[in-house]
C-alpha cells in the first residue's frame, strides 16, 4: 500500500501508463523494431509526454481509500504509517547532524591548514630575514676588510716614505762623520809626527845622562846581592857549626825528621788498607752484576729484597730446570758434590757450562748456589773489556771480595769467552791480556772460598791455561722433543693456568685439551731454546690480557706459536750470517761431553749438492733432534 503515499517498492513494477493508450510501444517486436521512428515523430512524442496526466493513480487511490474505510484496521495502518514517517524524520535528523559534524570537522581542518600555512609563511619570512641579515653582515665584513686593506696600504706607504727619509738622513750623517774622522786622523798624524820629532831630539840631547844612571843602578844591585849571600852563609854556617858541635841538638833533629817521615808513610798505607778492607766487606765490586751475598750498602738500598734473600731456604738444584735426563743426572751429581764440599770445607771445583744461549746455564748456576748454601755472584765477560787498564784492578777486587765470603761464593762468569780468549789471538788487547793474566794468577790454586763457574757459547776460544783450570765441562744443548713438551707444559702452567686460577686476575682460558696442545706444539717448536719457549709462555699471557674479554683461546695460542716460529727462523738466519763472518764454531756434539768441533765456513755456505743449489732452510745449528 506504500505506493498510495508516494513510496515505491524497489521490486514493484512501474505502473503501465501506456496501457490502452494510442502511443506506439518503445520496444516492440522484431518487426516493429525494423520500422524505426522518424525524427519528427520523436519530437512530437516528447512534447506529448510533458502535458500528459496519469489519472489511473487517482482512481487507484480512490479505490484504496474506499477499501480502507471498509477495513477495520484502517486506524492501525494510519498509525503505522505515521510511525514510519517519524522514524524516517529522525533518521533524516541524525544524518543532518552527521553532515553538520562533518562540516564542523572540515572547518577545523581548514583552520589547521590555514594555521600550518601561516606557520610556514612565518618560517619562510624568518629564513629570508636571516639570509638578508647574513648577506648584510657579509657586506659589512667585506666593506670592513676593504677598509682594512686600504688602511694597511696607507700605512705601508707612510712607512716606506718614513724609511726613505730616515735612510736619507742616515746617509747624510754617515757622510758627515766620515768627513770628521778624516779631518781628525789627519790632525792626529800630524800631532804624532811632531811629538816623535820632539822626543828624538830630547833623547839625543840627554843620552849621556841616561847611560850614567844605568851604570849606577847596576853597581848598587851587585853590592846588595853580595851582601845577602855573605849574611846567609854566615847564618847557616854558624847554625850547622853549633848543630855539629852540640850532639844533643843533632840527635833531636834526626829523630824529629825520621818520626815525621814514618808518620806520613804509616797514615798513607793505613788509609789505603782500611779502604780496601771496607770495600771488600761492605760494598760489592763494580764488575759484579748480581749477587745473593749480603752487603750493607745493598741491604740499605733494597731492604725488602735482602729480607727475602735471608728467608729463602736451600731448594732442589734442578727445580724448574728442564734438561735431558742424562744431563740432569750429571748435574745432580755436581750439585751433591758441591753441597758436600761446602759442608766439609773442601776445595771447590771449577765448572765450564757451554752451549747455545737460553738453555738454562745461568738458571742452573743460581740454583746450584742456592742448593749448596753458597752465595752467588754473576759477572759478565763483556763488562771487562771496556774497563781498559782498570780491568786488572777490577779483577783483583772481585777475587779479594770473593775470598772474604763466609758462606763461600759461586762466581759465575757469563760470556766468559769475551775476556778469556787465547793470548796468541790478535783480537785480544793489551789490557785484556793483562786481565786474563790476573785471572789466571787468582785461579791458579784450588780455593775453598769460591767456586768458579764459567759459561760460554764459544768455549773453543778459551786460552789453554783457562781450560787447564777447569775440572768439569758440561754441555747444555737445545731441548729435544720430550724436553720441549715438558718446557711447554711448565710455562703454560706458569704463565697461563696459574694466573687463570687466581680470582683477582683478568686472565681466563678457553676449555681445550692443554696436554694435547703442548704435545702438538712441542713437535712444531724444534730448534727453539728454553728461553724462547719461556718467552712463548709470556706471549700467551700477553695475548689473553690484550684480548677484549681476557680469554686465551686455542686459536690465539696457536697463532702465538706460529709467530714465535717465524721469528725463530729469522733469528737463526741472522745468527748463521753473523757466525759465518766471524768464522766461529757453529755446532756442538750433543752426545759427547767434549766441545769445539769447528765447522768450516765453506761447509756452512755451500749446500751438499754444490754452491749452485738452493740454500737450505734456516735450521738452528745447535738443534738436537
Ligand atoms: N732448561 C731450561 N729449563 C727451564 N727454563 C729454561 C731452561 N733454559 C732456559 N730457560 C728459560 O730461559 C731463561 C734464560 O735462561 P738462562 O739465562 O739460564 O740461559 P743461558 O743458557 O744462561 O743463556 P745465555 O748463554 O744467553 O746467558 C730462564 O730464565 C728460563 O726461564
């Protein structure tokens, strides 16, 4: 029924206004479509449409009203339609409100955009202001700089003018002075000439007078000297006469003179003896580099160190020294013999320790001294040559000092070949020869005060007399595979594991098989000395400390070994070069206890296959495999 109130259902078909009309249908059948309307016809139809009135709707409305009147639900229908109308109106109102809100929103948006635009404009204006101000500032600066330049130019011009005028004045003044000097010198010359002439004239006139004066002065002088000699002779003569005639006086004079001479002589000798005594007991000789012996001066200088030295107890002579088992056995015998000698106050034996550097010679000598309850003193042969003529005195001082030791002294001379060379050798200087003689003199007899331990890398250079004084010769060779492994373990433990176990240290170690690692590295480090392996331990520690987290990884440790090997091969190359030049012995027999089997330099230079063959890779000639 909605169509009655002008509401048409979407699905309902539109009323057929053409039904029964005289207008032709718009669509039509296929035949009608063939007959297309003409243009006039179309115009006419549209004009008719404008004035046409549809009366069928009214008719239907009337019929419906009638029907409604008859219906008993007419009132409810009306109410319902009213309600529908109100609902629609409310919906329309809500939509209007929405539109209004949208309009308000758009106004706000418009205002915001406007404000944004205004802000941008303001910023742009400010920027332009700034640019203008900068530009003006630049202009002002430029102007100021130009003014400055102009001012400077003016100043320079003024200065130049002033300088010119000063130079002119100076030139004038100089010319005046020169003229004045010229005039004055001419006057002076004339004056001098006149004076000389006048003096010459006067001298000529007074010549006789001068000669007379000189003669008188000489006669007076002669008389005075003769008188003085006569008086002195009389006085001394009468003195000697009275001394000789009076016996008491003669005796007193002789006695007094003798006493005076004796006093001077005694004082001189007593001073030097007491000085030597004090020096021998209190101070250590300058040649001694390091000593465990107590000395008052040293203990005052290093009190803590001295107390520590007192507290150290005799330790095992081979503790921490890793050597070939046979050598260890031999050294242990040496240590026991030394200890017993000390205890029984026997005569000490002199030992020579030879072999490549860094194989533990010094280390063992120190431990030997401590083990036997002796003091030790370390000297270096290289310190003696620079002393020149004083070397002999210094050498005597060392032995004097050694002889005063109460505990007994192990005198360790490192690099002994530096001054104990063959006396026939040309390279030994006169003072070194004298020093060697002094050494030989002081070591000619066995001593129960000191034990002599010599260390050398080239013992074949020793003088025969030195060799004659040696009781035992021990060779220290480079560590073999087993010893290297033990050394690696020792220093890995000392420098890495031990610090890592201490909480306050920053050092840590990654978890890996340390034993396996040391075994592998021992195979790689062939030819390295004990010192080089000890340094490798320090390098591991340093690597850990230098890492960000303080952790030593296996990779880092391996890298350090690789670097140490590279450095080692480089050192060996240098060493062989130097030794070739000096034609020194390069090899030691590791098995025998004899030494000095010099190899000819040609043998080193030329590889077995002839000189044209490839140079052998640098292998340490001391290596024991
Ligand atoms: N056999 C070894 N066992 C343990 N450590 C060793 C050994 N050899 C060398 N070292 C280490 O190397 C360092 C130096 O050794 P040492 O001074 O005893 O060598 P050296 O043979 O006297 O050398 P040089 O001939 O150059 O004086 C020692 O402090 C020690 O850390």
